[in-house]
C-alpha cells in the first residue's frame, strides 16, 4: 500500500513513542522508571470523577454541539475571567481533544501552503509535524541555554520574512519549563503584531508556576487584539486528566467558527462524558491547583538541585514539570548524541527520558519530574550512576 506523502514525511511523536517503549519494557519485567511523558501522577479532584459517573448513570451519550456544550463554553470563559479578568463570550471558546487538537485545528484553519511559522526552540515535539501537515513551514528561532532559553527579539528579527504568518509562544515551556512574565509575553506579542503576525499562545501549563512567579497569559492582550491572538489551554496537566483529552481555545468568533467547521468534519464533539468531567473541573474552586503547584515545586527543587550538583548546566524552571539539562559533555565514543544517551540511560539505568533532538536541541535531554519524590530520587540516583560510568 502506498501511503500518502503527508504521513510518510512526518515522524511519530517522540514523547509517546518513548512512553510506549517504557511500557513495553515494563511488561517484560524490567524495572523501568519513566520520566519521559508529561503526565502528572496526581489523583484528579473527586468532583470530576463524580460528574462523569453521574453522566454515565444518566445516559449522557448523545451527540453534543461540536465546540462543546454552551454550559462548558461558559465555564471555559469563566476560567479566563477568574484568573485573568477577561470577559469572553461562550462563542469565543471551543473545546477539542486536548491541547493537541486545538493546535492542530488552529494550524489547519490559519495556514496556507508556504506560510511560515516562527517557532522558538527548544519547542514541543508536535509543533513541527502539525505545521507541516497544514502545509506551513516552521522557521526555527533558536534560544540559548546561557540566556535561560529566553527568546530574543533580535533572533525573531533574523527569521521573520514576508512569508511569516504566525509566532508560537509556549510559556511555561515544554520542554524547558522556562516561564515568561506578563510583561515579557506582551512584549513578544506586541512585536509579532507590529509585523502583522498571528500569535498562538500555548498556555497549557499556565497554572503550574512556582512562587514568586504568578500565572501569566496573553488572554488580556487578546481582548485588545482578537484578530491576531489565540490562546490554547487544556485540563490534562492542570487537573491531572490527560487521558480525558480536554483542550480549549480562546479566540475570535470567526476563528472559532472556522475550527468548529473543521472539527465538525473530522471528529464532531469531544467525548460527552469527558465534557461532564471538564465542566465539574472548570466550575470548581480551583483549590486543587494550589496543592498540585506546591507538590511540583518540591519535586522541581529536588530534581534541579540534584542535576546542578552533578554539574549539569540546566536553567532553573519557573513552571511546568520539565527539566532540560545540557548533556553534550557525555557524547563520547559510542554515544554520539542525545538519542544515543537516552538509549544508554534506558538500558543502563532503566530510566526513560526524551532526547533533546525531539525538541530541536540535540545537546540536551528532557526529564519530566511529575512523579512521586521517592521515584524521582531513585531515578536520579540511577541516572547519576550511569553517567558516572561514562566519565
Ligand atoms: N505533552 C506531553 C509531553 O510532551 C504529553 C505527550 C504528548 O502529547 O506529547 O510529554
């Protein structure tokens, strides 16, 4: 069978592939610890589970409106009101299957073949293939570990061209955890708008920031620039329900309508039972987030202190639950790059990590620390022992 070029020409998701590999090795009896996929280990708020059970009991199985029920979209609007004081209409909100489908829909409805997207690196694995699938071209804008992976306008200036259509911002960042302040976000977005670009702000980790940082968002900026900004968020990380696949977009009505048309021709509404759970999460008091933040901050401190004591160069993340240490000093002999080093660590330490190359930086690797502290400690000790053998 000859498959279409569009699918042959994209790689599989590295995060999901490594997670699957770790699961396969575990099923064969290996004591693998996976710090690969970005999946929080918390138990979600009980209201979410109760609402879903009730929905099942009540036979809530019919088709629903494609962008989500009115009630759910209103609850999505409440999110932006509650955290950022933004008055959004339900018609400016849409729900899709995770942040991923939100992004996929956005690229599909905004990019024409040949349109360029300014993509700061390190970037999350799925942006380039999604852009490619829409016919767009990713123009990677590098950042440096020495600058804490912060994006510089002078670097953006080097990559912007008459074909540029879009800038992607992702704060807190997957994979670096680097977080922009409100002022920094607005400065970058203002630059993009001055160049006539659309800004896609991927904010799926917006609530997972550590004191003294406060959640920041371009939602308030969106109010003044509705035609040029769209915000992506999701409940996967913040409410520890990644398998329910709940993502939402805040955008101009015209954009939401276009994405609704696309989703109506692809998968229709997201799962009705998941919508019931999402509604409970978004109508709640959000106290879950504070507990989650505190726990993740302790793990961040544990893991970051450990890595820096090992002598690894690793900017201290202010958000998300990833560390992105530079490991290129271990590239010697058989180990030539981040892929080889991750393969070595999987074999030798039985710890699964994601190579930096998947995020556009082969000198690093990604560690997800959203696991119990004792598991994290064990994994870090194993990594240390395996790395010591290489020196
Ligand atoms: N976004 C998470 C990660 O980067 C989940 C896996 C995925 O969708 O890529 O690990």
